[in-house]
């Protein structure tokens, strides 16, 4: 059974279908691994009894003839998704004792009433998904399994670290400004943020409502395609859900391109390389790994051409006006009355509000609430928030001009490999600057993914970012799958796990 944790979602699905193992055997094996790797801080909650009951139920469904590719495959959820049978904290003391009366749509679609996956537990994340390192969780940081002195990326760091450490084959994540792509990059796994509106936000604790989007983190593009297919589709309960039916991204990913061959599966694919994604400040080890991955794509038939996204640097100030403004609005409900922790001692109502929010929220959340409240205040709305929204539209227009000459945009996910825990604690702006390559696609609502692309300084993983036009997830997945058929970066695991 020692090899079970080395298998991805698709491989486990095939193993289950062929009778090579039962869901109960796989689940028991992974639960033992989770218990042995608690030092990583990836899991906030594990319910062995719940998981084993779900595994036995999945085995019974297979015994009665059901053959879903995901049925009985284990998964865990970022603790930003509410779950009926498990606590939900969003990585915050404010919600430390919260129990939801329902499951988020994404959780339900993947779980017993949907694809039949087995939920092992809830995964650590930056508080209310605010962060790029998973150091902002009220319950401690997550450690990168490639080097436990370093961050795994954030805010979906628990998800990425758990998949990288082979504690489970896949996990859910959310991406507001890069929170799927960046931790996938830092942890050496695959992650995709679909077009905004592809996956329901119902039951996702909101950070920035016009940016938050759910997506999968897994070993491979094939695994991500299977998961995204089950997660996607219109949800009438979510006003931001796109009125589109669920897609079979796995079948679309495997469909051959016109004019392609076995040796050149990407023939005809035009990949644009924005010159702004390769600045002088880009770390040499990251650039070398990304360039090597791009050369592999070229061998597979793709054509590389230079393009420009001239407003790339403006994405940082635009995002850090819009996202905090929306966070300020969304988090106003956590006041100790309607939701969240209430201070134990207070003098009056105002004092209760102040103490409850001061005690419940961490420093980064307070910082973003204050920024957001400032830019929305009288006299500053027009000067900051309105101007940021205008620039956001211009950033989206830059992408559309690029897509007139290319099918996919590629470049690095982050300007460096993962930094050491605590290294940027005194200067949060440094962490904000690390999002420069992921923020533009988020602001435009475009799909983007991180694909393992080799290793940089001290053997730390590097990710290749692929960005597509609206609703072109299958193009990204196809290109990533072709790259992973030709390379083994996604199959390499940290030493000692």
C-alpha cells in the first residue's frame, strides 16, 4: 500500500475501477500519512470517522455498478469553503467555532451527493484568503514540504502543501489574485483558476467578490481537468455564476488539435510571451526554468512570439485598491452580533464591536479592511476606487489585444522561488509585489494555471503560468497535459515524504 499516495486523481480512479484497491483502503492509508505529517501544518481539521464512512459508501456505490472517475477518490477542502459536517474557520479566530448548516456548492458537487469523492478534512489557509505565503493563518503557518523553513505560497498553501507532500491526490483552492497559481508554483504541483463565474461562489467565505474564484490543485493537468469538470456549472444561488453548463474538461483536454501529430501535439498553438513578464528583476533561476519549459512547448509544435501587456505593473496598485475595498464591505458582517467571535467583556455596544473585531481579526486582515474603508470613504472614492476600476478595464483590454495574435499567454508565476518563513514579515509590500504576474489575469477574470516547470535555487520548484482567453480552460489544460506527457517535473516529490 506504500505506493497509493504516489498516485494522482486519474490514476486512483482507474485503480478503483479495476478493483486494484478499495476507497476504504486508500482513505485509511492517506489518513495515516496525514497523522504522520502534522508538522507541515497543512490540515486544520481531520475527521477519520466521517472519511471512512464516506469511503465505504463509495465502495458500495461502485459495487452496484457506478463508475464515475472520481467516485471514492479522496480530497480535502480549503477552509474557505463552508462544510456541514466539518468546522469552517477561514483561517481566522473570528470563525474559530463556526459550523455551517450547509455545504458550499463546490463541496456538494464533489462530495457524496455529486461526484462521490471522499472528504478527508479542511486545509489551512491565509486568514480570509488574504496572503501570499500562508503565514497569515490564525492557527499557524504551513510549511513547504520541499523545504520546511520556507512558505508554500498562499492563500491556498495548505492545499498545495498537502498535495505536494502526497497526503492526498487533490484539494480545492480559491484564487483572488493568484492564490491557486502561486502556491501551486511554490509547491511543485498543478493548479488552475478558471474563468470568473465558472465555479459557484455559493458557500465560499467572501474576500473580494468580483475576484474570488474556486479551482482545483492536483498533481497533473489531467487531474485538474477531472476535478474542474465536476466543480463547474451554473448555480442559481450565486449571482456571479455564469449561465453555462458544466463542461467535460477532461474530454476537451484529450481532443487532438487540428493538424497535430503524436510528436507535435501542439502544432499551430501560438504562445505569447509578454515582455513585461520577463523584467530584469526576475530571478535568474526562475527565468532559466521557465525558458526551458517554453523550449519544451516549442518542441511539441507550439510557436512562441513576443507580445506586450503594458499595464502589468499597474495591476498591483489596482488590485490592492479594489480587493481591500471589497474585503472591507464583505467583512463588515463579522461584528460579534451577526457572525463571528464576540468579546467576552465590553462596556457597551460600540466597545463590543471594537473588541470583537480587534480580537477576532489578524494584522493582515485589519490592514486590508483599513485600506478598503479608506478608499471607499467620502472624498477618496473617485480618486482611488473609481480610477482603479477604469484601469482594471484597460488591463482586460490589453489581454484582448494580445489574444488577437496568440492563443495562450505564458510566463513565470512568481518572480522568485518560495521565500523563508518570516522573511517578509516586517514588510508586507514585498509579498504584494510577488503577485505582479498573477494579478493581471485575476483582474481581467481570465483563466490561468500553474504547471511545474523544473527547479530553481536550492532545488525549490518553479511554475510556468499559462493564461487563456475567456472560457478557454481546455486550451490551457491541453497544452499543460502535452507538456506533462513529455516531462516528469510534475511527478517529482519532495525528499523524505
